[in-house]
C-alpha cells in the first residue's frame, strides 16, 4: 500500500482481533527479515522471485496458512466450549453439594427435635451421637460448595471447624473439657474427609463422655500430622484410662462405625491405654 511498508501493514493487521492469516512477501533474500515478520505475527513468508514458481509457492503458502488459521480457530473454539461446559458442570456439582448440605441440616434439625421430645437418657444420647455424625458429613458438603476446587478438601481446615463444634458442645456438659487441635496442611478427597471426620467425631465424643468420670476437668487432643506413608490422626485424652481386664467404654455402634471406616481407608485403629489416659491413632496411606 502506498506510503506504508509491508512490516507496517503487518503490524496493523495483527493488531486487530480475529485477524486473518498473513503471508509476508519480501524481496529481501535475508531470512532475518522474514523471521522478524514471523515473530511479529505473520503465519508464513515467501521471498519474491521472478517466474511462475513464485506464484505457485505463494498459492501453496496461502493454502497452508489458511488451513493452520482455521485449525487454530477451531481449536480455540473447542477449548472455549470445553471450559464453558466445565464451568456449567462445576456449578451444577456445587449446587448439588449446597442442596445436600441443606438437606442434612434439615435432617439434623429433625433428630434434634426428636431428642428434645425423648425422656429416655439412652435414646437422647443415641440421637445426639447421630446428630453429630450428620453434622460431620454436612460440613464437607458445606466446604465443597464454598470453595473453588471440588476435588479436594483441606483436611486441616475441615477438622478445625469440627473441633470448634466439639468445643461448643462440650461447654454445655458438667465436665470442663479442654480441646486442643494441632495440624499440618493435608489435602484429601471429599470421601476421605467425610470418613476421617466421622471417625474423629466418634473418638472425641467417646473421650468427652467416658474419660473424665467423676472429674471436674479434662483435656482431649486432636493431632493431624503428615507421615512418609500418608497422614496420621491422633486423638488422645488425659483421663483415667482403662483398668487392666476391663472393657473400654463406648465399644458399641460408634466404635463399630470407626472400625468399618478405618478399614475402608486402608488402615486400622490403634489404641494405647495408660494410667495417664487413652490414645487412639490411625495412619491413612497416600493414594
């Protein structure tokens, strides 16, 4: 074009959104000029020569450039469609977790209402335990719909929220229980988070209920540590422990649930008794 160099025209064309493929034609045999044009956004280049071969080569380069341009556009469009589909799917999954969380809160409220109307102590305790299990599961779904990543859960943050719930519940009892939580950062799948949360709920509830009989105060510790094999959960108390030959309290449904869940996690629960309290520990292997 009069008054403009080929390079100036190239810069103007590639500055436009969705610009077409550009084949840069130069009369300079120095390839540095052509390489510079490619870096500036040209799809290809042709060195101008005299003869029919130049036009054949130009036609070939145009066809190749247009083909590459079309394929690149189709690729970008497919990637955009895929991103849009993934965003819709994530939105739907997040909505499912939100509805599940709301449904579990409703079930939890029904259980609480039933416990309030029940006079029998054993039934009240069983319903309270059920309520805590539902709450532990619901916290995972609540976590999932409020975060960007739907594939993993920060186990340390999740357990921290459970510990706060435990503290609130324990403040209503006759024994002043100090609950201590220490952790390292561990990411797990939502399914594993649910399983670990239910197990920790059972172990902490048992410790608070049975470890401090006839005592005004006690301490329960929950620890999450990384290991070479995976991660380790430890729940310990400074209660009376279990006398030799005596069966531990809390060996009913709750501990059967713990046994089944730890088995599904590929591990087993270890219990250490002493006159300084009880320690439960399990190591979940990396997957």
